[in-house]
């Protein structure tokens, strides 16, 4: 498959996983800034204790401190609310800990990983935080944690 074919596959895959339909036509803004990659709303309140130790942050703190955390290692504990597997050779894991504002999109943190957690798992993700990461085609994240290890 050529680069264009991979690009189209990425766009369609993320859009389809986000709720069906064409990712390029999806107009719904996603939490964490990714168009078409919105995690489902939860009717049950989520409350997960913050990770312990150095570099530990809540989901909302990663947004608040994105400028100083850019390209630094962070540790975030949260509940897995969505997993998109095998996109661009990675699993895209959406985490929530009960912090942040759903209206502002600061309640959901996306981490890319080779690990395969399940929706509903409470995990600790450790990886490199990037702010304003743009993958093109509207897939831009205000905050994303890349190359994360995701462990129970």
C-alpha cells in the first residue's frame, strides 16, 4: 500500500472506530482535540486516584501544564474508556480519571502504546507528552502521550 493508501486507511479507520461513518465527513469535535476520535460519554462518574511518584499528573493537569510538560515523561493513572487498535501500528488508548472538563475536552487523555488494555481497566500510562500534535486531516491533539507503557 502506498502512502496515500495508508493515509486514507488511517482516516477511515479512526472515523469508523469513533462511531461509524466517514472520518473526513465527521464534524464532531473530539476530546483531546482529535477530530473523529471522541471517546464515548460515560453516564457513570469516573474517579481514579492520581498516580504516585515523580512525573505523576492527573488528566486535567496534563492540559494545564502542557507547555512545561511538552516532550517530557509523564505518568497518568486512569480508566480506559476507548481503545482503537492497530492504527498507524499503535493502539490508541483514551484515559479518564474524573478530572478535567468534558465541555473543554480536558477530561480525556489519549496515549499511544503497543500494550493492549481493555475498556474498563484502570491503568497507569507512562510515556512522552506532546502538546499540539498534528497528524493531519483534522487529527490534532492538544495533549497526547506517545510511546507509552500501559500497565494495570
